[in-house]
C-alpha cells in the first residue's frame, strides 16, 4: 500500500491539477438541438445510400460568440444515420476539410475494409464509399473520425454523429420511439474556449487529455427539452474526448436502463446512476410528472482507485440537460419487462483466457501502436475470452472494433447489470481484471487490421492501441494456447 501512496503522490505532482471544474449554466434556456435524421436514397439494387461531407463551419456554441468548428453536412456534429437490420447500406464520405480524416462506424459489425480506421484516410476533396449489410440487433451506435494520431482533435472540433439501428424482427412494443420527441439523442461533450469563442484544443498536460469546463449536448449550450409524453427515452452518448460521467437526475429519481452500447438489455434495470466513459452509450427511460422540471445531472463518477479524480474529469456534479414537462402529458405505455433475448455468452472450453491485454503508460502489453505491426491474429467464429487490465492509476477504457462483447467477470465477480448486456467499450477501473467474451464472425481479412484501444482519445493517439486481423480458422498462424497469453 505504501508504494501505491508514493506512486500517487508522484502522479499528482507530475500532472496539471489546474483543470477547472465544469461550470453549470445559470439557466437552461436554449432549446436542445436534435440532430436531423440523415436523408438517404435507395439504389436500384436496394442499397440505402447516405452522404456525409466533413467540413469546417461556424457555430454559436456559446451565446453570442461564434466558434470555428467541424461537422458533417453542417458546422457541428452530423446527422443521425438510421438503418434496419438486413438492409445493405453505403455511405459516401466526402472530405471537405483541408487535411485527411477517416470515418469509423463505432460498434458496427462489418468487414474490416469498411471500418474506417486509421488505415483508411480520406484525402481532402476525395470520397470514400464503404458498403455493408447491417446484421446486428437494434442499437445506438455512432460514427466519428479515426485518423492516425489525430482522433482527439477531429472529434473535439465536432466530427461525430449517431448511427441508430432498428431490428424489425425484434421490435419492442412500449419503448418510446418518436425520434426527437420522446426518443431523444443526448450527445454529451465538454469543451474549453478562448475568450473570443475559439475552441481551445491544446492539451494542457493533464493525464487524460482535453477536459473542458463547458458542457454541450448535441452542440447546444444550456439546453432544455420539452417533454410531452409520460415517458421519455434518452439515448446517451459520451462523445467527450476524456471526461467520464455518472448520469442521474438532480432529484435523485431512478430511471430504467434499457440498453447499452450494442443493444437492449434482457430486461430493464432500475437504477439512479449510469457511468459512461468516452465512447460508451446508454439508453434510459425516465418517467415525468406534468409540469415538472428535472435535470439530467452528471454526478461525481466513481473512477475506481485513481489518485486524483478531479484531474481526470471526475470530481464534480453538474446539470447537463433540463427536461421540462408540459401541462398535459400524452400517456406512454409501460416499459415491458422483457426487452431482448440475450443468450449466454459463448466461451472457449473451461472459459479459459485466450489473450490478455495490460494497459499501461500508452502501451498495451508493453507495445505502442505501430501501423505496420499486427498484434493479434484471431480465428473467425471461435469464441474467445480476453482479459483486460488497466495497470495505471489513471483512467482508461477498452474498445474493440467489429464486435459486441459480453463482460464475464470483473476480478472474478459477475458484472453489475449495467455491464451485463452487449458492449463494445468498457471503463477499466485501475488494477482490476476484466474478462470479456467475444467472437468475430462472418468476415475474414488476413491483410486488413481492426483496432482495439483506449477510447480516451489522447491515449489512443499516443499509442494505447493495437491491431488484429481476423483469419479463417484453418489458416490461423498462431495456436491459441492458454499458457501463451501475452503479458
Ligand atoms: Cu470509437 Cu476505434 O473507436
Ligand atoms: Cu486511456
């Protein structure tokens, strides 16, 4: 324990603790912007085609000031893409910026060459057109740039959007689903500004990356949303580059957690808090009384045994979004007790660990990201268990491309209900072992890597990322030996 204290002291000394806490607006008096649903056209072969143009623009993020920002098809964030399971989609991504970027479909199961990672830069003025068939349950996914070493800035400047998936074969009656009315996107980001309104995207040397003292939702400062129904579903996305939130309501009411990263939970889980680290999503349903006003609040998140939570975007509570209920609320059906079929995760014989990943100091298993190095070769269709650990005292999380995984254990204990569903990103409390079950299916490409990484974007940019390829089972170049797990 004494070495821990010592390490902690050095850590605090070594980092900038001058990060200002979030300042909550005095009044929530600006109507919450709802990202428009993207328009699409259907090709002769039935493919649904979307168009995204990354561009620079000017946005009034702070009242009365203009900020130069980036967005898709607009000046900040992007439209909400929406498609159905079974549908073939194509997305024409045009880069209208002066530098290369990429667009990654976070949470999507797709061929590696459609994934939009760091190997797929779109040059200024050019267009990239990935296409794939949606084959996964209904979920709140999102898209954002992933350029090598530049992801933090591109996301921070405003590039990102939701990608909602519907599954007509597993429609759930009773969940609020009127987009922008009782099914509301809530994209939460913190920003810091210069006095003249310019975004301050300089890293100030703290351990986690860019932390701002101003929070915007869907790009709206001091937002309110008018609620007209008894129940409202909020699709929460932490699209911040570094900050972790623990969402709840200012009167401490409970709500129903109905979905996580990759889709609906088996059953609603009543709770008062949901912690979301960068990249994670949660769908919650809250019940409102007529004429009431409640605030979605971020409480101090429990980051695990980290040294100085304040310096890591942890140590404060603030309101994020005001919900204003109308005088008369239209009735909403009750949320059903069963939401989805969530099969037991598939695991290797005996549940043994296939691979182990230790995150420490911008390295995974002692290696920094190298675009030229494939770190793992994974056989398609074979269940695996990955053991993931944050060996630092600063926060990290873990995201894997192409797959939705399931948390089996955290330090040998079963996961809490909010981590029991389909996940693609999990917060890693320091010095705990997370075992996750995953299986890569359908797509094989021995020559094109996918990524796993910390989704605190500065960490990702600085090398806390690795690459894997999915190969056909019989051409696996590496035997899966439990004694051979990377340390
Ligand atoms: Cu949301 Cu590899 O990213
Ligand atoms: Cu990290």
